C-alpha cells in the first residue's frame, strides 16, 4: 500500500472537522448540557458530516446498490442506519410494500422523510416509518413494527461498521428481526485480509471512530454474517475494480434466511 494512501484519511478527517466542528460548537453554546452527552454530540457532528459526504458516497455506490437492492428487496424493508434515506431510490415500489428507516440520529430524520415521500412512501398510509433506536435494540425494533412483526428484507449500507456489539447485533437482526425466507442485503467496508493493511486499519480506527460516530475500518462484517446459523443461501462479492491493497476494502452480500 502506497504511503500516500496510508495518510489520505487525514484529508477526510480535516474536511469533517472543517464542515462540522463550528456548527457543533454553536449547538453546544445553545445547549451546554450536550457536553455531558457525548453520544448526542457525536450524532450532531455526524449529521453535518453526512450532509456533505452522503450524496457523493451514494453516487459512487449507485451501481452496487442497483445490483444489490433493486432486484432483491421486497415486502417490508428495514433500512439499518438509514442516514438520509438514500436507499429509497433503489427500491422497486412494485415489490416493496413498506419502507422502515432505522436511524437513531434524529437530526437525519427530515432528510429521510423527504426521500421516503419522494419515493412514494408515506406515514399516513402506513407505507413508511422511522424508528429512532440503534440496530442493537432488536426488542424495540420489533415492538415498533407492531407487535413483534419481523421484516422481509434488511438492508445495511455502510452501517455495521459502527453499531455497538456488532456480532451480537448482527445475530439478533438475522435471528429475531428477519422473517424466514427473508433477505439480508449488505454493502460494507471490511477488515482487509492482508496483515500489513489490517494493521493500518486498526491504527486509523482509533481516530476514525471518534470522528465518524463509531465507524471502524477493521470489522470482518461479512464473516460475522456468515457465522450466523440458518442461512439457506449465501452470496458475498467484492467490487470489480477495487484493489485488495486498500484501507477501505468493500464487500457486498445477499443472505437468504432458511425456514
């Protein structure tokens, strides 16, 4: 891996601070109690960061999402870490009956609502809902869906890198929240199998996770999903044009749950 790539993350870190630090400080001035709530502060900061980075990341992932989400998502879709609701534009409205955005960051909710409405999903007719909790709280997710109703499809795009207790959370989502014959569709950056790259991922994750709301570069998410028992079908693939010598190594996957 080139020396330049090892330190390229500094550019993104500097941009994030330039974009989000001042509005976050202004929010603290208006609400000093935020100083005692680091999670809330992190989410405020991340909301500003995502306003800048989110559209570009979505555009760069367009082809991946079209291949992963559009042909396979169906029924009730739970979008884990919905962000600004970019997933909506890749849903086939003829196959998806309800879009459920799981997003604990309430500062993201107005953008999610705009995206859902633009895609033809509305709270009034029951085809759209926002759940304000983390992916680790499967009990709250299930009760919010109307009495422990599992979903047909779970979509996770660049989210499982930041959830608390990731292995436990992934297992709970697959076991409790997803219906039999349901599909788990994911696109994530994952731990690099090359030891010299993985060491840099661990190094940068210490800093990166503090700036980007818990996001880590070194999680073998695709492996943890495979380790959940009960899949009837498993597919994992990488990006066609992506070098293995990369700090952000990506994997997509489609997992179909058995009966």
